[in-house]
């Protein structure tokens, strides 16, 4: 789903990584996932439902998560679980995120050292 992420796909990769990591611990519906992301990041990341739900659908279409309606008659909440394919994909996403974060940290360090040196 993601190859080497550019600036446009970075937030999508990070959000997918959050989703799969949360679902690795427990099944959850979209609002629960969004709440967990907010909690885990100290409100630094607050996923917009218009972004989160399409990403959940993409992950489901790719077979990384499985969803079912909590109450099929009302279709109120769709509960998601991680699939074996999602567990395997989680490792790939972590590798991509780790490489990107290390590169960002290296660049930030160089900028900080140059601009904030006394």
C-alpha cells in the first residue's frame, strides 16, 4: 500500500501504523481508534473522520483489517480486527516509518545544530 513515503503519504502511513498497532491489541470501531490515537499522542494527532474511515476501508479492501457491523440491522458501528495479513504488513509499515523517522531526526539535528548553535 505504501512504498517509500513522500510528504503526501507520510500522515497516511503513520495513521495506518496507529490503526494496525491499536487493532493488534484489541478490536475497535472507528471512534475508539480515533480516541486512542488522540490519547496516545497527547492530542497531538486528532484524526479527522473524513480521513480515518476511508483509510479503514482501504485497509479492509487490502485484507489488512476485517470489519463487521456491531449490530447488522442498524449498521451503527463497524468493529475492526487485524488480520494475519495486517500483522505481516504492520512489520513492513514499522520498517518504513522507522527509516523515515530516522531521516527526519537526522535532518532536524543538522538544522538545529546550525541555526541554534551559540
